[in-house]
C-alpha cells in the first residue's frame, strides 16, 4: 500500500510539473530534480535493491547496494511511472522504444533481478492476473496456434541461420563438457534424445513440433527410423524438406505443415522437442489424446520442454513481443499429461545449466551479426531480441526457468532400458 501511495504522489507531482510554460523557474527546477531523485530511489527499493544506478531525466543518480553492475537511464518521469506501475511489461517496452537505456552489464542486471524475483515468488497476485489475461488473448486454438507460431518462427531462415548452429537447432543443447562447441553440443543433444528413445532401424517415429528438422533427419540418417515431422511454420518446413532432399532421405522423412492435433496413425516412438511450451496449459489434454491414439502398445516417447518450478504465467513482455501464447509448465503439470493415459514415466532429467550455456552461444553469435540484423529489420528489433536472449540466460542461471526431458512408455511394456549405459557411449 505504501508503494502504491508513493506512485500516486509521484503521478500527481508529474502532472503538476508538466503544466505551464516550458521554461521552469528555479524553484520548479529544484522540485523536478527532487522528484526525479526520489523516484529513482523508489525504483531501486521497489526492485528489491538491485545493484544498479538509476537516473531519471537529468536528475540526480540514485545508487543501489553492493557492486554496481549497470546504470539505468530513464528518459523522463512518465516513463518511470509506467515502469513502477508494471515493471514486468514496461521495462521491456521502455528498453524497446529507447525510453530506458542500460549502460553496463545488461545480463548481470537481469540475472540479479531474476534471483531477487525468485526469492519473492508467491507475491504479486494482481500482476499474475494481468499476465494471465494477456495470455488468454493469444490462446492456442487451431487458428491461434498458427498465428502465434508465424509470429516467432517465420521471421526468415536467414535471420536464424546467423546465430544458430549448422543444423539449425533452436532448443537446448547437451554439453558433454563446457568447452564443447555449439555444433558438437547440438548433435550430442539429438543423439541423447534418440538414445533415450532407443530408436532402431525401421521404427515409426512422429516428431511433433519439428523445428527446422534436425532431430527427424538425425533419426533417419543415423538410426534408420521412418519419421513424420510436424510444424506450423512454413519457413521451417520448406527448409527441412530441402535438407531431406539434399541428404537423400526424403523417402524416410516426411515433413508436414500442420498442427500436432491432426497427427494420425500409430507409431513406435513419439517425440516433441520444444513444442510443449507453445501448446498452452489449457490444451495439454489435446496433446495427451494425440499421444494416446498414436503410441503403439510397446511404444515410448519423450517430451522436452522449457519449464518452471512454480505455476506462474510467462513474463508478459516475452509473451507479448517474442512468444505469444507460450507457457512453461511445471513438472507436476507435465506429469498430469500422462496420468489419464496408459503410460509410465521412466526418466525425468533437468538440463537447466545446459540451456543457459546454449543461449550464451546464441547471444555471442547474435551480437556478432547485430549490424546485419539491424539492416534486415531495425534497431528496436535488435534491442528486443537482445533483451529476450539476455533475459533467458538470466532466468536459466537463476533457476526461474528449467529445462525438462520426460521419457515415458506404455504402462504394460517391459522394453525399457535396464541401465543408462546406452546414453553415454561414444557417438557413432
């Protein structure tokens, strides 16, 4: 309540300062500087005393505790009022339009903020409701899913090719060692998944949400599987079909531009890498029904998804600008997918540190091409994607986001691996 009163007083003072002629008297200039300094100090307190400096307009600089990692320069009082009112959304909006500048270590600041937020989980009910309301407007119906996927994945293959690995894998890599290259780590992830599924030559596989086709192609070329792969992205499907023709496996891999809900036919293995977070909590039952009708009596499957430890909406700015309709589930919510099915969970693995390192590689490559990306799109686009990548690294480092892989099979099947030795043999 005290914070709300302070914000309302600041709003009243800001309205008073914006009345009258452009030339302030000395007294009004002093009042303006006092207000800007007071609001800067209020922002530091409201954000949990982050290690930052804050300056509003040309006002005095407020300094937070500890070792300072960055300086926030906020254009004017109205921009700061918006930030105080809804920081989860308006920090990103301000950074995007240039009314908020960050000098210094943006990633370090976001990680400090993520760790502070983690300690405060369970608070902010009104902001949770606001974020949930925003997500409801981008629901993952059949039509909504296609629109949401096009928003993110059809930006152009040339854009993603600049900063992804050679196989165009846009999901968490698997680093056998922290000094492995991104290319090696992404191939290791594909093999990690195929080995968990114990794929054998001739087996039927469906890949729901196949991206640019790397896993489907790996399963066909290195494990002899027959794969049908689904994506709603025109750009991804066109690229994947071209790759299949180049590799000579177009008869082993079928890339289909369609919704996962339209998957039909029985398979030996069901795999979904990085799609569940786009399904939406209200449509988990749809996915469960697809798995149930698709999986053979001896079948098994794997779902790989960004997740979280507490069931809260995705950051509203990320949902608005980057991933419309997205929701990272908890393990409990993922497990609930399988409870109505005749399936058993065999293994749960959390690759959170691997995803932080993956995105560090992406960010380095993105920044190396930032001028070209700005030419392809514009400067606000570069700022938005920089914030998204830095924020994601911060979330995985701090633990506000997780990366879960869940392996499962039919409940009556006894063909599960006896040990995990097969996961760690040397690559072919």
